[in-house]
C-alpha cells in the first residue's frame, strides 16, 4: 500500500510502498477515503526534519545534555550510533482521516465491517491507504456527514477542546487570534456556543472568510488597530476570552492577547506559539493562561489510546473520543461548515504537491488540504505477503526449510524493527560474514520498509508469520515487546526455524512450560538462544579467564544505574512488559551464572518504600545464593543520574579482585599483580560476539554456548525475586516445579509440576 513517509534525518518526503498493517486486538482496520493535512503540526515536523544536525540539536536543547552524558559514560562511537539511528527513523505523517472499516480486532464492540468511521491519532490515522486505529480513536460518521468533512475530525476535536478550556458562556465576547484551519473551525464552534466572535489574522482574506462563516467582527493584524477594534467590539471592557490559534515563533500573539483581554480574562493557547508572558501586564489584569493539550483527556495516555480504557463520564465528561463525536454532530447539524475551508485536494500519489503548499514552494493561499484515495479500489481486507525490496524475487513457501550446504549463507528473518533492533542488533549483524538478511517483519509497515531498505533486507512485511512460512529463511531474531517473546519463539521453533529471542525468555510460568515443550520437541534439530549478551562481552570473558582456576566460591556485586522509565510505559505493564525485574534484571542473573559456572538456588529482595515517582520494581537490592556456595547482589536503581556510568560489576574470590566498569574497562588485582584494559571509544556489551556464537552453532562449528537449563534458571530467579518482594522472605529457585525435559535441554526434575501449575 502507499503511505506518506517523512525521513526525520534528511527531511525527504516520499509516498512509499509499504506492507499493509494487520488488525490488532482492541483496534480496527480502516481503508482510507480521505485524510486531512494539518498545516500547522505537519509543517512544524517537516521544518525540523529539514534542519541540519546542528539545527536539530539547537531546536532540542533539552536533549543535548543527554547526548553529552552518553558520550562520557558509553563512549563517542556508541553515542554517535545511538543518536544517528534515532534520527534515521521514518515518520508517518498525518493524524486525521475517514474511511470504511475492513476488519475488526478482538475485544472491540460497537464497530462492524463496512461502517463509515472518522479516525484520529498521531502514528495511527496517518496518510496511508490502510490504517490500524485503536478503538478509542475511532467514531462513527453520521449519515449526513461526508468523508471530506469527517476527515477533519482530529482538528475539529482539537478546536473543540480549546474552546472547552476557555469555558465560554452564552453572550460572552471572544477573540480568535489566527484564522487558519483551526481558527476558522474554532470561530464557528464559539458561535454555536452562543458567543460573539471577533477574528484576527494577518491575512485579510481569512478575516473575510471568518465573517462569512459567522464571526461578527474581524481585524487584520498590522493593517488595522486590533486593540481599538476589540475595545469597540466589547464596549471598552476587553475580551472575556482569547483563543490563540496561530503558529509562530513570535511572541506577539501572547502579548496581543494580554492587551485585548479584560481584567481576569481567560487566554487559551492552542497553537504552537512563544509564551514569554509579559508579567506586569498579566499581573495587573490577573489573567489566566491555559495551554490546551490537543483533543482532550486521553491524549498521550497509553492506557486510553493503546489499551482502550475509557474514562467514566461522571469524572471526565469530554474525552478525546467524545469530543470527536460531538464535532461530527456539529457538522451534522450545520453549525460547523467545512466546505468553504477546503481549498485543495490531492490524490495520495501527488501528496508532495500538498506539502509544497505548506513549505511555500507553491505560492498559493490555502486553508484546508485533503488527500484522497482511489474509491474504485475494493474495500476489503488486503492480502498479506512479503513485499519485495529492490525487486528481489518472491521466495518460496514450505512447511520446513530445505537442507543447506555448509558454505551457503544463513538466511535471517527479523521480527520486530524497534529501537533496539535498529541501534544495536542490526549493526552487530551487519559485521558478521556468511549470513544474509532476508526478511523483516514489523507491525508498523513503514518501519519494516525503512529497516529493510537501510540494512539490505530482501523483503518486508507486517505479518511475522510470513517469515515462518518462508522456506528460504533459516533462523529468526525476535525483538518484539516482551509478552510476545515466548509465544513467537515456540511458533518459530515448530515452524522449523532456529531462534534467537531477545530477553526475557518468558513472562509467566505457563510460557516457560511452552518453551520447554517446544525445545524438547525439536531436540538438536533447531536451536534456541536467548539474548543475554553481557556474558559475551570481551570484559566478562577476560574477567572469567583471570579468575580461573579457582577453588572457592565468589562474592559478586552488580550495580545497575538503570535510569528512569515512566510508570505508564509498556515496560511496567504486567502483561505486555512484565516489569523491569523480569525484563532487565535477568541480564545480571545470567551474567552471575556465567561468572560462577553455577545456578541460583535462593533469592531475597528488598525495594525502597514510601511515596515515589518510581515503580515498585525500579529500586531494588537482590541477593542470590548459588549452588556452588557463591553469593551475589544486584543493586538495580532508577533513582540515579544518567550522567553516572550505567553498570559496574565487582568480583571477589581466591585472593583476587576484579571490576568491570560499564563494559568499557576492566581492572584485576591479585597478590600484587595488576592488570588493566580499557576501550576509550565505545563500550562492548557482547552483542556481536553472541550473534557470532549463534551462527557458529547453526553451522555446526560449535555447540550452543549456553545450556538451555541456564535460561530456565535465570527466568525462575526473576520470578522468585518478584515473589520475595511480595512476601518479604527469601524464595527458593526450584526447577523441580517444572515438568522435566529430555537430557539435551538440561537436568530439570519432574516433580511438583501440578502444584506449581496451580500456583
């Protein structure tokens, strides 16, 4: 399908051929008919993308300090790679559209295939032929409202929420500063609310249009005396409320708003303007200022937008979705007329012409700009498949891959094209010989296409099962959100693929059972490796070598300055992310197992208590007892400063002491002997070496470097850590609670399985 994509790195705009999205649970799939171009927001994004790297830095000074801190802690090469990959991301433009439903996801009610709907949301209601929309960002289109008007639903909801923030009352006199698309809509909504409206703009034509659509008065900035016009309009009192709908870096709008307001008047900034408030004026008049947040409650709330949780009407009368519904009702009743505001219409294939207007390349006045999609195309669920990149031949499909010659490259499929894959995993894979990046799957088709182009994949798709059905793919790397790791690993193994799955292996005991069964069924035919990379760091390997041989247990301290993650992040969600102990602490449990050549038998954990902005799992101290008598602690905290190095590993035993500082340096002391190594340019946490080891095992050159049994112990130890936090006592790490597997997967004992399942 075609979609409008902006390169944030270069500012280049393309209408790209990308895989169509799949319908997700809690969402609907919509075939677009019309989508509205937001001249303010989209122009702002494009202007920023077109800046040089220095320009982008100057535009985001809040990020400069973080980059400097990363250079200091991780090295200049690591920092550069992270920044470059973050910048080099596709940005799907658009956030307001209308079309017809072609599929309905699970747990969605109130929508049916064939319904006409209006859709909203950045990253969802984009300029693409097919879009996947969360249910709370969709509303039915009334029978009397056409697709063109409905396509402006998000912009209408933004205007409506701005009006609500101004709290207008019947008969009040309100000024609208800025009469672009949002300003024109706002003026009509205010009129419908029973207000007297005066519109102000720098263009006389826009002021005239606002008056034709119901504004009682108007004033042209610079040409007219706006302050005098408002004084006359309000009988010398001043405006009860001023809504700023302009988009400018100038401070003039907020200054003018203060001048024309009455005492204790209300000012609402909806547009992106400077807000250097002249204190004396605002103090003398005791003015109230509100910066309106998009289209209402629910905006930026992942629980609302992504997970479909709504606010009770008794507590939140006008949510984002309810504002969208009411805006369409205003159109249906004839109180808002969008027809005169639509100045340009372009088919999707000519989208670049629409943006030439925004950027001033086409010298034409514009207000409302629409993109249209071929109405002759059948409104049906699109066929999935592998989209060829660079005209690669379509691969064959088979239930099992054919045997391959030893010298033939190992063909790789990637499931999940997020930040980790782009910034860490794929750069590591690019440095490995005798492999071929074959296909990439991502729920966001634009991401799949971008990563495919950038890293040289042959195909891309939004359906990961296409990779599992392809006989040309030997192995898959799974880099999705955590709740999908175990199910996808099981499915891939049973499809006959070797599997590299990022940590964690599983989020629940049931998922562990499923993975064990799949590994047992495959035996040695298909390999499973989990992305616990730190044991493969050259500094971890060096530490173990320096400490060998040893005849006594070790004391190990792991300190992790993990950094803050907001509570509403998917990482903390118990279903999707599993929390930071299961999702991140597992790294250090695995590293401890590697250094001791042993497994944990008991875990005790304590977390900080009291009111905090942190999740309960963000700041913990964990003690592990290992089978060989060693003891280890993991201090995991989000309360530190990001400028402080992230990780430090200290190992003591046999009269020796060894310390790894953030995987950039290592020091060793024993009986007067000193050894030190350091990497000044970058850190190395072992991602490249672990991938090399995985491919060597696939080719039969070496066995898998990690016994599957260790993965199970690591996972159970994180489960035990969470249980210890809940109960306040030490918890045994008991693999006997799991069903046994065959010898090749490790000595898991078959006992107490039913009791564990009940628990």
